[in-house]
C-alpha cells in the first residue's frame, strides 16, 4: 500500500507565493525588517490580538512525529512543544517550520484538498508541502534583503534560519536569475 504524504491543492506559481508572503509581511508592518518574528506573529498578533486563528502547542504524545499542523478550515495552527520552544529560542529550523505552518494557513484554508501519493507525478506547484516551504522561504528571507555577495552563513545569521534553508534560498534565487 502506498502512503499519502501530501495534498493536491490549487496550482500556484512560486512568484505568486512570494507575493502572498510579501503582502502578509507588508500588512504586518514588517517590510523594512529582515528578520520576521514568526512566533510572535502567529501567537500574539494573529491569535491574541486579531483573533484570526487559534494558536496551540501540542505535546509529543499527541502530535507524534508531526512538527506542526494547520487545520484545513483555518481554525488553528499547532506546533509541537519542542518546535515551539526551539522557535522561541531562535532555532532556524523551528522558525522555518513555524513559517511553513503560517503558509498553510495563508494559502490552504477552506480550499478543496485531495490526497497525493508519493511518486504519482503530481507537480510540486500543485502540492501543499512544497507551496508551504516556498512561502516560508519567501516570508523569512525576502529577496529585497538578499544580494549577490551573500552566502548561506550571512543569510542564516540575518534571517534566523538554518544553513540548509539559506542554501536552498540562494540556489533558488540564482537558478531563476534573481541574483
């Protein structure tokens, strides 16, 4: 039996996802700040101040291997307790996971979802997980704060992300002629 690992969602170009991330940053007053305080945005702004989404922290027991979960109806975003604690401490991978879940909330709330099976040929621009990863990269590492002289270390330090995320972002921008 093949296991479902993702969901088919409406197609989005990566540039469109970048626009969604940048619009959210702008609406939150973050346009001039390289480092987005992603946990504060989800917990204090979207939940406590604006009441747009409930933010929950789940135990390892209830979440298992899932690091984060966003309700398809947009009711809540849940992070596993170790991910939440890591993000609060500035952990790059945990901050990326948090922004990834924010991306699901921003792009995949109240839309039709169909299970995708690994290796079924569904292109990445139609899958929820790659879309949420692209959102997280765009939200945490806006192109306007990146230049040709940057390397993965400078991006990791500037944006509070892992070196792997920084390396992937630079690769994407260079491959697409944007640096």
